[in-house]
C-alpha cells in the first residue's frame, strides 16, 4: 500500500519554472553532444587487442627487400 502511494505521488506533474525548463534543455543538449562526440571518437580509434603487435607491424611494413640496387661508393646525396 505504501509503495503504490509513493509511486503515484512521484509521477504527479508539478509545473516547472521557466529557469528549470531552460536548465533541462541545456542538460539535454549537453548529453546529446557527449553521445555524438563519444561515437565519433570510438569510430576513429581501434581496440588495442585487435591490432597486431608492434614488431610484427614494423616487420611487415619495413621488412621487405629493397628493389633498388645499392649506390656506387662514389655517389653523393644532393638535395
């Protein structure tokens, strides 16, 4: 009996002041902005467990043999 009274009194509509409505609007906009930002950041990042290890990535990227033959000993580098 007590729970039904407490629940029914909780949902009673009380008129809000204008300042409270403005505050709740700002809170709603802020929460929506946080959700949008969180989704944006989560799409741009990768879970660390799904990446291959650093040594494996470096070996795959830079471990290939060079296709250019070595330069002669008297060659100089000019910018």
